């Protein structure tokens, strides 16, 4: 190649990189949102319930699909940890965003193809309560029951994480119901301590995955936790109870989940009437996994025959691990954290945070 041409290419690289970064940071924003009413339809029109395990996910080559937007202060620095639901033949997404002070708010976006999203220019949930300030509103998960959306999220005051609930009929205007497990005592596994101690954490709760159908006894179930997975029950989806004297619903088993287990997206009912739960785990360094690495796994639960656990099956290896530059190096290194899973137009879309800074998707075919 001509030396002048090579030199020209070298000088073009920084400009090209800046242009690519600008494209990533800017996205299609709107001051209006799709109209959702009580009569709006649920799920994909050709929905097919899955078998367990649901495998075959591959990262979308265009990841990240959403990035921070410097034009909006509330989502200007980090954007990650999305949940999703299909309404009126659209994927509706709720995601966590942070500003420069790392205060979290929850934003709304929508898509007709699962990878290209338009986002609402304003947050739909902001920190307003003492238990949400200054950390904010984090990590949403959403289900819809009888026309009402139930969103679990974490309220964080930079001291204690509290599992909270908000409801809506249009995904824009939300009513907060406060912390739903105020008397819970979580157990933190201090895996970096040579003695491997367990420490109680009063009032600490996170990561609520609601099963969107009542069980034969009339109660709804929710898996939650930030160390092990625990179970809570409700008759109205607003008020939740937890028996602190039972064993965890699911304890650490595989080497990639030895430090922490957290619920992922809301559980999905399988063809044989059980429930498929995607979840997140953190490694301690055993089994060849990087210490503190977040990965995504999958287990099968049977709330009818094993109402207090344990899971009846579990995939031994992660569905998703940090592999890209956005996941290996980020606000937090070595992180993929999944909170969204929907079936749409013949495919499964699994949405996750990359390094606590960007938002990605992995896609799998629907099982025949």
C-alpha cells in the first residue's frame, strides 16, 4: 500500500472511533410512548412454551444494543440490567440507568424486532423515597397479571438494598408500594474471608422474580435473594410473606455460582407445567472461573410438588459468561447480568447488562 495511504488510514482511526462511540451513545429517543391499556394483549401471538433446558443462546453481533445517552442526565453514564415483556406485538423494556453521581433510575424502551429500540426520553421511575436515596431505583423485573404490570426493583440508600414493588397499567405511570420484605434477614456469604463466614443482614433483599400464575393453593410465588435464592408468597401480588425459618429455596451448587445467586428474569412456565428460572451467579475462583465473575444459569422449579425447593434440575455450565470487551472491562469487570427473557417472532431474546455499563442481548431459536 502507498505510504501516504497508510498514514491517512492511521489518522482516520481516532475520528472513526469517535464517530462509532457517538453512534453508540446516541439512540432513537422519543417524547411519546406506545399507548398501552388494560385491553392490550400479552405475549407473542404465536407463543410456544419451552422445554427445560432452554439452550442455544448466541450473543447478538451488534451488541451493545443500548448505551448511555449524554443528552439525558439521568442515563448519561451507565445503562444496563434490563427486563422485558411482550405487549401488543412489541417488546417493551425497562432498564436501569445511572448519571454521573451513580444514582439509578429506570427507563423505558420498545422494539418491533428485538434488537433496535426506541427509548422514552424521561425515566419512568426515579428515586423519591428515603430508602431510594441516594443510590436510586435499580434492577427492574416485570410481569403482567390481569392487565396490571408488577415491577419489582431494588431501592438503595447506599447502605441497605430493599426489594420494592411498583404497579402500572401503562408502563409509564407507576405507583410505588414500598419495600415488600421489610423484616427479612438475608445471609451474606463472605467467601473472600479465609474462614468462609456467613453474616446476617437485617432488612436486605434484592432480585424479585414473580411467577405470574397462582399456584393450586391460590398463592403467587416469588424467588428473591442476593446470596442464596429464597421464596416469598402472596395472595394479591402486593403484600408478601417470607418464612425465615426454612432453608433457602436454592443453595450454591455449581462452581460458577459459589459466592452469590440472584434471580434473573421472571420465571417462565414450561410445557410440562414446571417453571424455568434463569438466574445469575458469582464465582469464587474455583472450577477455572474468574473470581467475582458474574454468569447466567438456568434451573427448573416445581412449586406444586416441591413448594419449598429444592430445584428439580439445574444446568451445570453457564448459559452466558463474560466474553466481550464490554463485559470483561467495565464499571464492574467480568459481568453479564440477565434480567430479561421473552419469546418474540419465533426467537427467544435474553437481555442482560454488560459490565454494569451497557445493554446486550443473546438470541436462541424457539424449540419445536
